[in-house]
C-alpha cells in the first residue's frame, strides 16, 4: 500500500471562501489536466499502487502540513509515503524510481532545480558538484528540500521514536503526529523544516539520499537542461 500526499497552500488560499475539501476533490478529478502541478503528480502516482491512499493539506504552515501527513501515513498501515509540493510535476517513471530507492531506513529525496539559476535543492557532505552526479544513482546528502520525497515506514518510525518529545496531538480528533519536521533555531541560525528533519534523521541512524531523475519539473523548471519545456 502506498500513501501519497500533497501540500497545496496556494490552492487553499485561492478557495478560502469555498469548501476547500470539495474544491480539492473537484481539482483531483481533473487528473493530468489539473491546474495544480502537485495534483497532476498525484494522478501520476495512481499506476504505482491500486491501493493508493491520498492525503492533501491546504493549511498555511508547511511544517504543520508535513507533520499531519506524517501522522496520517504512520496510522495508515502503508509501507511507503510519497510526498509532493504543489509546484512539482513528476512522471510516473520518476516516482517509481524514487519509491524503489527508498528502502528500510533510507529516505530518498528528488534532487531538482531551484527557481533561480542552475542550483539544486540538495547539499552534499563534500560540496560535490551535483551537476556531475549520474542520473538515477542515489548519493548521500547533508540536507535537501522535501518538495518530492519518499519515506519508508521504518525510516520515519525510527526518526519519530528518536524524538518522542516532538510528538503532538491535534484537537479535536486528538490524533498523534510526529513533529520531526519542526524548524529550530540554534547558534543564531534558522534551520527550516527540511534541514531540521535531515539532521534528526542522521541522529536516528536513518540515511538521507538524493537522486537526479528525468521527468521532474519544479515551479516549471525542468531538471534536464536543454529540455524543450525549459
């Protein structure tokens, strides 16, 4: 069983005066014609598992949305969690490869180009040139953006258990959620939810890997330089 989630804050803001859940349901029905890149990616996940479980969140705080999704995933019984932000398009082939690489205690994150310049959303341990990394081959990273990632159940469980004080319950349902994505401030520096998670994962003995894949576009910027969509 595969659990899939999308953080769609911008869509929720556009439909603030509507029933957001109904608006999301209507948009998801549009499949590959959806105006939301992340929803198109959710549609591309369907061939991966006939028992696919979908979860969307339009809250204003990305950290809270990630923690909610993590809690829903751990309660679902699914073995893997594919999460995508609303500005990421990904093909079924790219998603399948990402899922294939995320095994046991390995969280795999898609390396993708950022909005500005040619930089990538991953930071390696030795400042290696990400452009030189071979396509489709995972490599360890110090931290990375979580706009498209796959979490195996065991890996996320291990991180959550290593930081029990971060578990929080949301009312009124009072459902427990692991707060492993909560930002932190240390030494006068701000660490976002992506950096904070990767640090916690390493402390819990969970490996964080990144992989460059074709068939991915972030905010309309394709991973492959020279793509006709660029």
